[in-house]
C-alpha cells in the first residue's frame, strides 16, 4: 500500500493555533506548526501521509471528521477544551471507522477537575497525554501499531 492510500488526519481544536504564546508554562513554547512538522516526519517514517486541519469552530471540526470517512485510515485529534464537552464530536468520531487517537500536550488528569472527563475517549482506540511535543510522535507510532493490529485481525 502506498502512503497515498494511507492518510492520517491530524485535527487540532480551539486555541491550539495560539500554541507558542498561550500558557507556555503548560503547553510549552513550540508552535502548532512545529508539532505538525514533528507529526509529518513521524508519519513519513511509517509510510503514512498526513493532513492537518485546525479550527476554533466545533462545526468545522465535525465536517472535517465527516470528510475523513472513506478517505483517511486514522484520525489523531487534540480537540482542546471540546474534549471535555462535545458530544457532537464524540458522535462524529463514532461514525468514523478508522483508528482514532486522542492526543493532549498536557496531562488533563493532573489539572482542574473539569478536564478530568473526556467525552472523546470512549470512541478512541487510546489516549496520549502529558508528553508535550513527543506526543505527536507517539501518536503516529500508535496509529501504525493499531493499523497493524487491525490488518492482523482482518486476515
Ligand atoms: C489540551 C488540554 C485541554 O484541557 C485544553 O483545553 C487544551 C489543550 C492539551 O493539549 O493539553 O486546549 O487538549
């Protein structure tokens, strides 16, 4: 299978466009563009292609998930604060057949109590949180491993 046939959609939710300036003591000083570059390099190592989409609007994120149906093999999603509230994102992800990895730079479980619930986690294959920039590499490794497991299950 060529990388063209194995596209991963990386989704970044609200306020992640401000990375680098926003609460650097929590989220670090690297920009979103830098994290996307890390994810692109990791994807290339696994012969995966990667497309990135960022929006501050819940509906646009939902449309992006819908568009990934039948075109992407996996979604890596850092939904920002929508992680904790958006049943609409939960439902959109539930309608996506591929691998789903929930990603966070910080460890929400170690922060304010409103961050302790993820409404996305129940429809994700797994969650990577608390590793900062490294999470973008780990997420692609997790995608590749999940795709391998699915391929084994299908054969
Ligand atoms: C975040 C954690 C969320 O709780 C927060 O609202 C964010 C970023 C993270 O990457 O650590 O916007 O998803």
